């Protein structure tokens, strides 16, 4: 992540044979451990020694850890770590954890308002490290789960009951029960989304250093029955069940970000050439004001958010641009998505279809 993704390593912890590193870029922070075992708060999410590399813990900063924990458990969440206080010379942190209803994912609940240390108690600062070549100034845009056929509605209800998340329409024409369905030839998937705004009274949101009103967004991808080979089914097979398929990172300058990350060795999914012709998105790209040759050079996909534009706002040019990395691990499982939102707030239907076609290609 330091070399290819240009994250900065800033904290470290070692307990017995468990090494844990903390990396960040902008507001996005990742904790990487090379051997999962349970200690004070590096929680054991490994069901057996054969578990593959993956994302196991999606953590949240909450206003009240005990209240959030109790609400989740009363809603049916399995407790993993009871609420407790951990301390050192820099203050104290409230912490707890519950197991998600999706695969082997857990959610650590944190409140670090009374802590001034580098990360959490027990972690030491990594000194003498150079800053990365560039600061992408990224933050978490969304987290995408893959679940098994017919399970997306159960996941939605679980998160609403345990954490208060509400349904977010991916497209204005999306059917509430069916979700947004993408079909390309003999393959397809169903997408549903949910969100929780930081401004709500419980302040359940992704941890952040600022006070911006950024929502926590989850997308659920579900394979359709009777479909051919696709990336959703591949994830379920390679991951041995449901889990986190990818994390979307928002960047203010996608061209610059992709250019720099390519230079550092990160590999991205390259769309088919037809995507950038009239058969694909040529007119849409030109209308947005972006350069077709630049987007094609860096494999960037673009979608205008026309489905939410009101008739009186026809000149409101809102669009988003996205790219996908290739899988980070040996298995065809977890990857990153980088997204730049140019006024767009949702997930454009045309873009999702185009992205799906590109990934399938």
C-alpha cells in the first residue's frame, strides 16, 4: 500500500507474532495485520487458519459506544468485544465490536474524542518516514459487499435494525424490492444501497478528522440466479462466501491520481476501446467537457447523472468518473475503486452498466 497505493505508514504495533501497521492518505485510514489473533483490540475475525486475505473490519466512529453497541446487539448483532475503555498517557478510547450479518465482517465501534495519541493506545509512531510522492487527499466514498443469491434484503433489514441505516436509491427508477438490476448478455447482478448521515443524533459515521457531512454508504451486490460467469460469482467462490468486495475512495483529481498510481506500479482494469466511441460514451464525455483521449489513456469511465436531473435543470452538468484497480490479493477478491464526483451524488445507472461491462470484458 505504501509503494503502489501511495499511503503513508504512520503507526505500528506488535503483540507476540501479530504485527499491525496503520496507513493513511487524506481521511482514508487502513489497519493492516499480518497474523490475525485476538488481543486487546486487534480482534480475531479468522474462522479458521485457512481463511484468505481480505477486509474483515469496517470501523466506525460513534458518539456513544455503549449505546451503539446495545442497539446493535438488541437488533440481533453478535457481540465480539464488549464496550470498554483503553488508556495510555495520551488519553482514553471507548471501544466495542459486533459481528456483521455479512460473511466474516465485523464492525469496531470507536470514540476517540478524548485521545490525542498517534492512533490508538499501544501503537507507536513510525518516525523518519518520508511522505508519499503525492497526497491524493482521498476519503471513503462507499463500501461494497457481495452477498449470496436472494440475501440482499436480509442484509438491508439487518443494518436498518442494528445501525439505523436507510435505503438509498441507486437510480430514480429503481424498484424498491428488486433493486437496480444490471444485465449484460447472460450475466447480471442486483445492486442495493443504504446510508447513514453523520448529522443524525447518534453520529454513526466513518471516522474522520473534520466535521464534514459525509454519509456512510454501503452497496450490496448480489448475483442473479441462472446467470453465467461474472465477477460477483467469482468473488463468492474465491472468498469462500460473502464479504467486502471493494472500497470506493473519493479523490478530487482522478486523472492525476491514476497517473501517479500507475507510475508507482498499481494496475487498473482497462475498459474496452468501444466504450469511448459513439457505441459507448463518446457524446456523454464530450458534453461533460472532459477530454476523450485523456479518459481513454487512463481507462477512466464517465457517467452523467441524468436520471436525477429535473426538467428545469437540464443545463446542470453533473457527472462522476471512476476506475477500478485489479485485485490486491492472490485471489480474485478485494480491489479498490477510485471515484471523482463532479456534482453527482448517487450512482449513475448508465455508469454502473458500463462499469459492469468493462469489468466483465
